[in-house]
């Protein structure tokens, strides 16, 4: 068996060793190398096994997107009170994430109006909008979601 030349970078210093295939355990660094490759294989296996078990369901991702949108709307004072209805509006990254989560189940409806061209995804009373063209026909990439929560009269009336 011919010796194998191995070049390793260990703590910033290059080490050159010659490891004989017949007695790798007698040479400390070659033995450590073999142990480290086994450890790397085990770590890869563990990551692959846990990633398949820990997948997040599309429903929980969508609910997380709704929650993030509501938090952003409250944090930026983008909550509109229309008497019996609250409208939570989010935009940019939070709206884009929710729009894309909804895309797994809801098809976009293309709408052209005086404000431009939109791809809308409506769910219940709420909707997310992707503006693709402005009023002049220029391409844009803007997102917005309006989450509507009907609260009824009981919360809007003054206490008796």
C-alpha cells in the first residue's frame, strides 16, 4: 500500500502528513481525521432526519403571516376603526410573506383600476394585494394586506 499525502488546515496552520493506510491509528492526526469524518457524517444524518420531522404546515405558516401582519399594523398605527369593523393593514415584507403563503391555496385575480394593475388574493373579508403596475403603466413590485375583523356592536357601544 502506498502512503497517502494529506494536507489539512488546522487552526490556521497548514500541516502536511504522510499517513500509511496500514496503520492510520498509530498516527494521531490521521486517527483524528477519521473520527472527524465519521462525526461529520453523523451530523449530516441528524440534520436531514430532524429537518424532515420538523416541517411546518402551510396552515401554521399562513397563520404566522396573519399574526405578523396584525402586529405590524398595531406597531405602525395602521389600524382603522370603522365602528363594527377593524381593518389591520400591513405592507412591504410582512404583506409579501402573507401574499406568498396565501398563494399555496388562493389564486390571484388580476384587477386593473385607476391606481394601476394588481394581483389580488382575497380570503374571507380580507385580501392581500400585489401591485405590478402603477397608474402610468410602469412596472412596480408593492405589497399590501388588509385584514378585516368584524367586532360587532357590543364592543363599540358605550358602557351602560
